[in-house]
C-alpha cells in the first residue's frame, strides 16, 4: 500500500499559507501561552489537511485480479485463418487462472464485443462475420480494447492478426502504451493458409487519346502459383479483347493495343477468370480514357415522334448522336462524353427517375448542357412534375394563374399485396403523392388499396388537406394476396353518382387474378357515366393482356412498366392531363428578352408560332422569349455548372409554324446548342491516387485561389468524401465508395473546369501480401509484451501489480472540519482550568492603571465645558 496524489500543483498553496501563518504567529501575544501554541498547531493542521484534500490523494491497495483481453483480426486478409485463431483461443483458455478476467473481441474496420470481460468461466463462442471486413484498423482495436479494461488492474491485450493494417497507424499509437503502464500487448501472428489467388494489380489506359489512335492497354497480374486463365477487356461495356493467359508465380505483365472511334469518355474494364481463385473481388479493375474531338451532342427521341433536330444542326462543327429514349444509358459515364443533351418531345415515363437523376448529375456537377423541346408528350404532359428533370430546367411544370377544369374526380387503386414489397410499393406511393400535389383542394379524390380484400385508405370526397392525404398514402404497407377487381369495382361505385365533368381511375398492380363474371359490364356502364380507367402493369409478372384489355374497355391508357422508377412520371402525366389545359394553340408572335445571343437572330422580325406547352418560369430564370399570355417560350438558366434551356414549342413545324419555315431556323438550333455547350476552360488538374480511396487533386497551373470538388458514382449518387487542403491549389480527398468508377468534377474561381473518371481500387485486404511480422514484433516490444509462440503464454504472470485506487480526500476534508470545530470550541470555552492564568492576570494588572487614567482625563475635560 502506498499514498499517491493526482493533482500535486495544489500543494504549492502551502508556501503562501506557511508564510502567512508564521507572520501571524510572530505578531500574536498568544505565542507566550501554552494554550496558544496548541490552538495554532490545530489550525495549521486543519489548513494543511484541506490543501492535501485539494491535491486528490489516494491509497493504492494491492489486488490479485488480472485482465486478459483477446482481440482477434476478422478482416478479409485473414479470413482463411479463422479456425486457427479459434483453436489457439480454445487452447489458451485452458491455462486461465481463477484471478484472471477474460474478454473476447473481434475487429476489422470496426470493433465488436464477442464476450464481455468476465471472471466467470467461458468458452470460445461461434462468431459471425464482421459487417465491414474490407479494411483492418489495428490502432482503433487496441485503443478501444484498452478503454474497456479496468484502470489500476494489470491488463494484457493479446492481439491475433496478420499485421496488415489498411486503416489508421498503430505506430502512431504505440507511444501511448510504451511508458511501462498497466497495459501490455502480446501479439500472435496469424498466417493465411496457402491458397491459389490471382489478382489484377495494375490496369493502365491512356488518360487522353484521339480518334483512330492506337492505345496501349497495360495489365499487371499477380499470381500465387503457376496457373492458366482468361483475361477479358471491355470498352464501354462491350467486349473488345478476350485472351487466354498463362500466369507464373509473382508479377505478370500483359499489354494490348486497340483503337477507338467517336469522342467523349471511354470506360475500360479488365476482368480475370482463374479456376479455384480465392478472391473474386481482386479480379476486376476499371480505367478511363477521354477521347479528344469535336463537341458531341445527344438528341433523344421516341419511335412515335422522331426528331428533326439532327438534320438541322451543323454536323461539320459537332458530332450528333441520336438515341431512342428507351435506350438511354444506365450509368453516368454514358452521359459525360456529351457536351449537350436535347430531349425532343420525350415522355418522362419512358425515361424513368433513375436516368433523370444521372442527367441531373451530369448537368449540375460536370457542366453538360440540357434542353427540353415541347410537344404533346413533353413538359407537364410528359409527366415531369417533381422530377429531377424539372429541378434542372428553368421552368416549372405546374401552370399558375391559368383557368382550370371546374370539376374533377380521381381515384387511385393501388395493389398492396406482398409482391409489391420493396421499391415497387415505395415508388407507387410516391407517384400517388405527386398526383395529390397536382390536385386542387376542392377536387374529388379517393385512394383505395387492395390485397385479397379492399382497404379504403382515403374515402372519395373533396380533397381538403393535401398534407394529411399524402401522409395516409405514404403509410400504406405491402402484405397479403392479390384480388384486383373488387378494388376497381368500388372505385366505379364511388364515382358513378358524382356530378363531375371528368372522372378517372388509375389502377397500379404487379400481379394476376381471376376476373368475375360480368366485369366488362361494370366498365361499360362506367363509360356511360363519364368514368375512364387507366392501368399500369408493374413488372414482368403482371397480367399485361388483362390490364391492357381493362384500359381499352375503360377508355383510358395502358402502361407496361419494367423499370419501376417510371411509375411516378406515369401518374403525374395522367393527373396532369386531367387537371390542366396545357396546350396553348392560339397563334402569336413571341416577345423577346434582352439576350444578345438570341435576339441577334431576329433582327428582321419574329416569325409567328402556332402553339406551345404552358409552363411557369422559375424566379431566377432568364426569359429569352414569351408568349402573348406572358408564358415562357424560350427560357434558360445555369443549374450548377451546366446551362439548361426550355423551348416550349415543338421542332417539327406543327406548333412552330412560320418559325420552322423561316430562313434562320437552322441558326436558331445551332445557337441553342452553342448556348448549351460548356463554356468552361479546360484546366490542367492532376488527380493522383495515394492509397485505398485517398487521392490528391493538384492545380498544376497554381493559379486557383480555391477548388470546388464534386464526386458522384456511376449510378449518379453523390459520393461522401472528406477534403483536406494541403497547399494552395492542392487538396487531399478521401472517398467513401465501393470499388468501381467515380467521377470528379473540379471547378475553380477562374472559371476552369476539369472532369475525370477515377477508378476506386479494391481494398488492400484482397492483395496477396505476406503477414507483417515486423509490425507485430514492434507492437509487442514497444509495449512490454511478447510475441507468443504457445497459447498458454497468454496467461503467464504479469509484470505490473494490480492495485485498487481508494481516494482519501473526503477523509482529509472531514479531519479538517473536526480540527476547526475543536479549535473554535477551545477558543470559546477555554481549556485546562488555571493553566497560565497567573501570567494573564499580571498583564491585566499592568494595563488597568492606564485605563483608569484615561477615564479620569475624560471626566476632567467634561467638567471644564
């Protein structure tokens, strides 16, 4: 047992206190009395006890208990050694002593408790795989394990790992545990069993290339043994090279030549197939090459409405690609090769929300221009309300201040059976909610869900509170079987007797069910009562022939949906067609705004236009031209880094009228494309890969004051990242993304823009590396531990003696209070009767005459007055 203090600086207070007490003692007459000496000693002792209490003193009592914490690496790199680790733990626990508490923990990127620290007997539990095992953070594991252990008890952490850390730095942590404290760290080196593994370690393609130029594709493969396999190389998801390869142990360098046509971004993928390969995750790698050529423009059309724009554009100054809306790319890389994208009368339900999101990201973060051209399936009639495309355009699909239909009844009948669970029900509910937003408060609305029975979610009545209706719709779950017609029949019954000008039912289902006898009569009777029925078949399991027949008989439209993300656009389009008169078909002359690039085209006058789609300009949009009703006909604005344009008339001449027959019509469209193409200057940024998901972005011109970075993945989703400024024009970026392609959009304050596709490599965990025995030895040596060879060594005697910490500050405070109480009591009531009274009496006698003389003098002075 010994006494220690935690706050020794408080003891410095004793110096001024001692000086003060010495001074008061020297100047006090009480020092001549024995009683005074005792009282002075009591007061000094009380003050000293109080000061020592402030210093937080404690006693350390010897204890017999010890702690042993087993921390086991469960990452990918050591997955094959799981049984070895468990066997080692089982053998070690047999040597455990009664005074030793034991805890079992697992780690990879994160830390997990498998068995809490306990003195009770235990066996090695069956442990599950870690949720995130693609990284190893040894430093975090050690630090968290040490935090779990009880202070002042001898603690041994036994680390079982291969020493291959891919996150953190255990060497930076070691000084914390190398001071001879109560925590020591033993290490056990785990080794991955000998397995056959081949991995692509390098895949390089040229950063830029020109059309027809030979490109060198370089692949480096590391193999653990002599084996054969096949190497595939894809360009924009199309196979261009397939070759059998013979791999020797170690590094194998392979090279290929290819050439490309066209321009824009080329995505290359290398894939290796080897029999009995241990890890498939390290057999794939991506790379990006940018083809330098003329600007590329993508014109999107439909089979029903072919676009005339490509025939009008100057294709000697640009490359124009034409694509059907159904064939739009599914990944972001399919759009980044284009400087501008034009939708010519394309309905939103063919495009779908997912592809709309990709286009929005291309415009916002990478400067791609976008233009929507009107027609009877565009803008509001195309179902773009509340969509990503509406967000990027300078106009809103909702028409404000227009005459609306006097009366409308809409009932949505939604399949909520178990097969609709997941994204189907989520998107269907969202679609219904968007439809509600398009309705007026006094419109009639009902929402019915069905499985094997009918659920009336919102009774058919005046809409009223939209927010409440939307909340009810979004709360509908998916469960049960499928019985379609009762829900539809109820919707017909609810609408039949209502006196409304338009009555419409929208049915959404992904299933099949038997129709009762006479169901056609219900639909025919509904048509007589001005009720129409539209059906939406979701997925390949839906009864398309039945639903198409129902729509045809019910006087509505049929939609066959394979991509569930198109459902919101379908319901938006259906509701828009019911609630608004969007097409303005009175001929007019467009009034021009002050945009020189456009107004210069019409110096000799503005041709007459026949019709357009009504929209509402957003508050910050630039109105290039407006109709006689002050609706935007041409509007533009900047959305992020890209410019977008809305032209609400069509391109065919049916709506544009004299504009399409005008001599300057070709200049009109070429000007539109020129406005869309990015105006940013290409700047020489360099993106360097450090390790894992960490990159350095450097402005080689050293002119940028600041750099703005946006990162998205191939699905168009923004990728979380952490940026760390290193120097002017230099930033370190750590990306939180899975292996694959991500796209950097780098812009600066000088108007510069840099775009690059970057391959996020697979984790180092999948690399065939030898265990880091040197690091494991260093961990043990620096912390007073040992590299263990035998399991029983984990429970050998510990060098540090356990102790229990007992604070005595409270006792010192109590003692100080008691001493002060005794001091006050003795001063008030005296002590040791008769002791020292002679000396005191002498002092009083000597002082009494002086007092009497003073009183006499005062009396004499009073008489004289």
